């Protein structure tokens, strides 16, 4: 299974359930962690391939392809993060109304604590998605730096 397909499946898992339980959140975290490990291994392999000047053409193609795959995943993840933020806002509004109309009068701090507890799972999912996006951004920066390293390596070869 390609890394892009894995990302799509993992993120769709987030939105399959309106409210994720602890096991589902742990499963999501595990899958995202696996994906980060796969990308790290791929980037390390690309960095190792920079050592051999004879295979530089393949390395260049792999770096560019990997970078584009990450950019595609970032775009998809951005959409899902916006959807998750919308879900958080909607749930916040619903919870606030529910606690406003609550039989027992609650103070503002009590309402906020109750709402915070109600939104814990959707905020956790949002946090996991944002962390994954940050990882992708840093990976793209690493691949960009590899592009400069390739250019410099080829320039040294020509000397």
C-alpha cells in the first residue's frame, strides 16, 4: 500500500466516527506514528543515496516524487483539519447551549470545564492531525534541502 493511500485511510478513519473513543484515538495515533516512521525511513534512504554520484538521476527523481507526494498529503490533511475545526466549533456551540439550559445553574468556569471535557476527543484528533501536518512540512523542508545538496554535489563533480 502506498503512503498516500495510507494517509487517506488513516484520515478517513478520523471522520468515520462522530465521537472517537480512547481506543480509536490510540489507533489513529499509532497509524500516524507508523506513517511518520515510514516517511523518516524513506527520507533517510534518499539521504544515503546521495553518497553515490552514479545513481544521482534516480535519487533526483525520488526526491522530487517524494516531495510532491508529501505536498499532496499536506493539501488533503489541511482540508481534514479545517473540517475537524468546524466540528470542534459546532460541538462547542452545542455544548454551550446545552449547559446554558442545564437544570442546575452553572458558573462560566464550570461551563467551560464541562465543555472542555466534552470536546476532549475531537480536540485530541485535531491535535494529532496538526502534528502530522507539522511533520509533513518539516519533511518537505528536508527534501528541499536535499535538492540543494544534489545541486551542490553535481557542481562539485563538474570541478
